[in-house]
């Protein structure tokens, strides 16, 4: 398998804080790569660099051999890389359909479709929001808004999709549906990197998993090996089950540092 | 979903037209244009009224152009007098010094105004919401001071008089105002309905999320500001021809900037019909009430602004929407996106998001029915 997205010694420093420190990664075509780690490990920062929304301090990210530079986020979308946000950010006063249409119009959808509307409806159909096309995002449930976030990203026609905690915060039934959805997205030919705290989701979906801690890559490999890696266990040691751990509480950080 | 299907089908029926242009809107536009063109020839209007209607066309055009930035992108400018004055003075200066034909002076004045807008706008458009508005106040006031003291160019506080016989008469200006308005309405419609309009609304809602799906926010905002400044600059040239005399205190005044905001807000920010209606209200108040009671000036505008923002953030067009709903018509969900409650403001302190969606409850009922 050839690598589609490559990170070469990516570093991102905020002043003295090394949020991401010398992380290299590869994403093969059609692969799902899981990205896990304790809170504050630098996962989302690595995402922002990979998505081209912020520039790397050192190192670089290549999509198909072409550098994704962090100067303008919109440009990397045109290159074929799109991210979703951990906290969903729909365009609140545009209808669900229009939200998806924005992605379609301004992304880089391959081939020209007979009608943007038909294409957007097709995506909404796939994602399971077709009946809600004319509603406002505020009328959807959290799961619905997360689906919308993914639908809008898919509409840009990405080759690489970066999913930031899309399963977190959903109830088990919705979470299960979302896992199936992510699998289907991959089957449609999109490569995926996902940050996820919900372990059964990330373990079940990922072909490979990368573990970050304090900005450094501490383990990488198939899900079983990573789950039994002593360093990974140590990084998570003393922490409660991480399923609802998306809020960074100072006490959790202290415990982690200790 | 069914309504989506029918809408798509309706658009396809108008073959030959771009997807964003509905045949109905085109029809209304042409009929209105012809009617307004012929009106003074058929009806014998009182001369004063005729002139004021011509001036109203100009204010409508300026209000709509302000609205491209204020309503579509959600960047409320309190400094558009800077472009209005720049356009007016460049046009007047060109007419006086070089004796150029009036239409050319308007266009050049507009271009200079648009470029001026780009110069201060490119850096300041990175600010959002109230921060941008404050910056524009500074720009407007600074421009006014520079213009007042640059007497070689602007004539200082004694202003400039246009050469007699250079431009069209007030009577003829009615039609030039109409042409200007027609062009601006067409651009407004295009900006609103084409895919560009969707990108602008996305920028208004959330700049960063828009960038994450590929919208080049900087380019679009700059382009809209340039276009807005260009048209407002032409309006300044028109105003110079209309008054035959301009001075910096009037052209660059803060009141002037506020008047564009008022026209947009009273009529309904983010809509097309809104600023046009707002301009009528504005001119009626200015020409008929203020002539008799000049002391009421600012108080009246302030009161109007408060009433509109408190009770109907979509202004007069919001009232029309409500009326339409009473009569059983359901507006598309995104209509509400135009509201005064700009989502670009700090999301934490954003109760306006709710007030900006006056019809949300109703439209919920409409979809479930």
C-alpha cells in the first residue's frame, strides 16, 4: 500500500510548550488510522497541522507528495483533506441541506454532478439526514449535528477525512450506528484518521493505532498490540475510564502528570 | 424533502437561465424597471417629488451595497461615508479639473473608493463583529478629518461646486438613479442566490468552519468590500451631481455612515427588498419630517433603531415575512440567516442568535405539518 498522507517529523510548539513533538506518521490509501492518547496529549493539535489550519513549527505534512502548508486552511480542503471538529460547528442559520451545499460548492468534489442539490441530497441520504434537509441544525439532536458535521466534510470530496471525536458523547446505540457509518465512508474510498476516546469504537474500526502522550508518539501498531503495550498502559494508568473524559479537568491533568 | 425536489424541478424548467435565477424574479424585475422608467413620463409628477424619488433610488443602491457587507457577510460598517465621500470628491474633482463626462467621473470615483476600501479593509476585515465595526468608525472619522484639512483637493470646509452644465439635470438624474439601482439590485440578487451567496452566509455564521470546508474567507470578504465601496463611491458621485455642491462635512460625516446602517437595519438586514424599503423610510423622514422638525433628527433615528432591533431584527422585510406567514406561505429555513443577530459576534454572548430567528418556532410547526 502506498502512503497517501505522510507526516515527516511534525512539531508544533506554543512558546515553550511542545504540543506535538517530532511525530511522523503515514496513512495508506483506504486505511483507518486511530489516534488516541490522554487528554492534552496533542491529538487535536496534530489534526490541525495535518488539516493545514495551523502551520507546523518544524516538519511537514505531504498529501500525495504535495505539501499541506498551514497558511490557509481552505487550500488544503481543495487538496483533498477535510476535518471535523470535536465540538460541532454547523452554520446555525443555514438549513441542513445548505450546510452540505457549502461543502460541495467550496470543496473539491471530483467530477461534475448533474445538480449540486442532488449530490447534496445523496450525501444526506447516505448519512441518514435526508428527511431533515430543510430543518435548521439547531433542531437536530447531538448525534444529528455530528452526522451533519461529517456530511458537510464529505461533501467537500475529501480523500482524507480527519474525524475528531465523532463518537464521543453519543449514547451506545447512536455510537454503534456511527461506527457503521465510518466503516461505510471508508468503503466509499475515503481514508480516515480518527481521534476517539471511545475505546471499543477506535479498537474495532482502526487498522492501525497511534498513541500520543505529551506530544510524543509513544506507540504505534495494530489495535491489540497497542492495547497491551506497557507504555500505553502507563500513559493511561490511574485514569478513570476515558469514555466521558473529553473535559480536561485540572485534577485529571495533575493525576496524569504525577 | 418533497419541497426540495419540486424546487429543483422548478429551476430546471427555466432552461437557458442560470440555476440561481428564477424566472419569476426576473419577470418582477423587468416589470418594475419598465414601470419606474415610464412612470414620470406617464404620470405628471410634481417636480420636487420627481427629484426626491431619483435621490431615493441612489439611497436604495447605497443601502443595498452597504448590505452586501453588513447583511451578507455580517460585517457591520460604520464607515461607509469614507467611500461615499471619496467617490463624490474624486468625481467632482475630475469634472472640475478635467471636464470629464459625468458618467466617467462616477465610475472612476467609484473605483478609487473601492480601492480605498480595500486598503483599510484588507487588514480590518480580520476582525469580526463589534471589533470590525469599531475599526470602521475610526476609519470614517480619520477620513473625514483628512478630507476636511486637504483643502487643495476637497476645497476644505467650503467644499466644491460642480461646473454648471457638466452633468445631467436633477430631472434626468431620476433615470440614471434608476439604472444604478437596477444594476445594484441585479448584483444583490446574484450575490444572494448564487453559490457565492451561500459562501458569504457561511462566513457570516462561522469564519473558521467555513475555511474548514474550503471557503476562502479573506478573498470573499475583500471582494465584497471592494464591490460595496465601488457602488457607494458611485452613489457619492451621483450625490455630487444631484447637489451640484459638496463639502467634506456633509459627505464624510458620521451621520452619513449611520444613514447607510439605518437604511439596512430599518428595511431588513441581509435581504434585498429590505434596504430598498429602508431607503424610502429614510428619505421620507429626512425630506418631509426633518425639514419641519430638524431638532428631532438623531432622536428619531435612534428610536427607530431600538424599535427594530428589539422587536423585529429583520426590519420591514421581517414584517412582510410575518404577514406572508399569516397568509400561509412558508419561507425557506435559511431566510432567517439574514437577521440582525449576527452569529459572527462572540458566540458566548450570543443571545441574538435566537432573536435573529424570529420565525423558528413557526417554521418548526410548518415542517412537521
